[in-house]
C-alpha cells in the first residue's frame, strides 16, 4: 500500500516538475514573446510525461484534474491528497530550480512564467476563460484516458498534450492559460507575484469539476446496449463499446 502510494506520488512529482520547469522555462527563454514555442513546450511535456507514467499514476500533473477524478469518485481521498502534495511540492521545487539556473533579469521580466491577465482582460473575463479552457482539458482526459471505450486510449497522452497546446494558443495572450493551480503556484510563490492569483485556482477547479461531472454522468454510467436488427441493417454485430456499456 505504502509502496504503491509512493510510486504514484513520485510519478506525479516528476511529471509536474517537468511541466513547470519546461513550461515556465519556455516563457523565460522566449521572453514570453513566442506563443507557438510556449504552447508546444507545455503540450509536448504533458504528452511525453502522460505517455510515460500514465499507467502508473494516471498522469494528472494538475490538482484540478485530480479534483475532477475526486468529485466523480474515481480516486480515493487519501490518494488525491497524496497527488496534491506531490504536485504542489514539485511545482515549488521546479520553480526554485528554474530561478536558480536562468538569468535573474530574464526571469524577472516575465515573473518566472507566472500567469497573468493580458491588457484589457478583467478578472471576470479571465475566470471564464480559465474555466472553459480547463473544461476542454479535463473533458479530453476523461474521454481518452478514463473512458475504457475510448478509441484513442492508447494515445491519450498525445491528445491531452494537443489540448493543452490549442488552449494556450487561444488563452495564452489573455490569461496565460494556466489551467492548473500547480502551474500557477510554483512561479507565483518563488517570484512573490500574486496578481489576480485566485483566478488560477478557482477557474481550473470549476472547469475540471464541470467537465468531469458532465462526462461521468453522460458517458461513464451504465448505458443501454445498442439496438440489434436484421443483418442488412448492419446492427446485427456488436459495436465497439457495447460490451462495456452492457
């Protein structure tokens, strides 16, 4: 029991550390000016890490994702707590290491990659954007990794990484597209930058909870089997997922 908890927690630690170190590091490296590089850096690191350790911990790397699994009763509270501890600790340590290995002026210029609202974006607007972007992310996670009928379960890491990339392409200029309380927490605490910080905790939790609840209720509860008809209708053969639904 303890060994399994350690194994899963450490997998979450490594994945979250990589996200903050590479993701925030890409913002520092590009001075926050290359949205394509930043979006790809975040998406690629999650795609790689989710593919690498998804079979161990599920590859959450995000307290909001873990919250989504918790509210749908797909993870035990003690395991969720271990994940949250690993995720926030990894975010803090990654931000500390990043701060120590990049030039100070470059880190300060972008607040070590901490997310912030763009010009003209109100806190309310930013909150809605973070809710929607996180909804997309958790919806894809449930559809590709949590749903056993998912046609693309074997490449769920790639789909999740692409979702993060497309979210950043849209939301990066407006909110930083954190979608992840740990992604915000590490740079914020190390840089002591807390501008509109509440958005990056409340928004992802709401978005993740809504997506998880909706997908769980609509698609992961027992479903009625597909209708079966005469051979000429093409309905005489079971469809993929019928067994799972039954």
